[in-house]
């Protein structure tokens, strides 16, 4: 039975050698924060982080500057505000 387990070590999905995508997913930034949190605190902690957007990579600080929100009570409120600013859709590759 041990031989059967060793045969299944290959990945279920082949990963390609495609172009890299600059920036990090918004969910990665969100996971490092706690909520409720003020916009200024998000900017202090994560403002220099580059996030992936449909228009290409953008600094989170610049995106936060375009939002009208000053406080994010929940994770969903934060992500909604950011997505309302940058839009949704496919992220371009190099």
C-alpha cells in the first residue's frame, strides 16, 4: 500500500511557466489586517504594498487615497471599498 501512495505525489494540476503577475492579491493584504480599522492605519501598515488590479499593479496607498471611506468595520467592507475603486476583472500578465 505504501507504493500506491508514493505514485500519487505528482500535482493534480500542472503549473505552467507563464508570465509572472506583479503585485499581491487583495486577499493576501486583507489577511494581515484586523477589523475594524481606520484607513490611516491600513495605509501605515500596508500602504507600500503593490496589489493586483485589472488595470495593472497599483500601490495600496494610492488606491486608499481614492476611497471616501475613513473606517473599515469588516473585512468585506474593506475589500468592497477597494474593489469599487480599482474595479474587478482579469489581472493582466506581463
